């Protein structure tokens, strides 16, 4: 977070899962610089996001399905293909929803960033890709190059198929240390959880990255047998 002499506040890094923390940091810096009047923090902490469920929760380990869409589940069910599955937990309607309301523009967007099927089962994702491309072509029209999107996705899926490698670069912490973030550091034991996903550790190194202070990192590679 940087505040220039001109008063410009710049945010570098971050992601959607930490957008509230980032916004609060921006406001805190702006107020400290006298750019905004001071106000209490956290006023959006209980503000529900679009699609937030009206009641009840499901564990993160639950199989994917319409419940993930919360209050937007009825909208999902109204789309063509709600009852037709392309892969377990992924219906044709979900692909259409991703294109219409979640800015999906490629096969990879749908199978890696919306449904996450690619990371759960690369073979199933590769098998579903042609139908996903057909549905995106229907939704996006002539501007969508289905063949090019399919080729790009096939190249990505191959890295997660048997013989594919995963590179992990993250901030690190000891197993007995309380994590402080964001960004959230990982412990050696947490990295070891990739083994539960069927990956095999190939290399590991602990390094120190010097920024305004020394920050310990892990660099590791995992291979899918």
C-alpha cells in the first residue's frame, strides 16, 4: 500500500478473498494522510455478498452443486441444462451461469476458476472441455474461438494429468507459529497436505526474500504420479 506525494493511493497484490481487508487498508492510509475524514472501520463486515445463502451453511468439503450459488440457486436452476451434468457437480446451466454472470470467457475460466474441476480431476475436466466450449460458443457468440480455447485448456490440463508438476512459492512459518496475514504463510506440515491429493514431493527449499525486511519463503515442487 503506497501513498504518493500527490495523494494517489496505490494497492499492489491482493485478490477477491481479501478485498475487504484491502479496502480497509486503503481507507486507513487515506485517513492517515488527511485525504478523508476519520471513520470507524469494519462497517461492511456483516454485509452479505451477492448470492450469499439466506440460511444454513455447508462444509467446504461438501460435493459441489447448486448450493454453492446461495440465493442465486433459483436463477441457476432456471437456465437451460440445469438437469444435464457434464461432469460430477457441473451442469450445463453452471457453464451458462459462468458466462452470463461470472465473466467466464474461456474453457479454462469455467473448468479451473469457476467449477475448479481441473484441480479436482484433470481427466474429467479434459473430457468435459469440448462440451464446455460448445456451450460457451452458444453464450458468447462469434467472438469466442472455441478451437483456440480448447487447445489452450488441453495444454494446461496436461500439466495436472499424471506426470504434471505443481510449483508452490509461498511465505513460510514454523508449524507451531500462529499465522499472520494476509498474505497467509504456510507451514511445512500444511505443504505436506498435497500428498493427500495424490501428489508426490519432488523438491523443497527454504529461502529468505529481502524486501523492506527479510521474509522467509518455501519453494517446492510436487509431481502427480
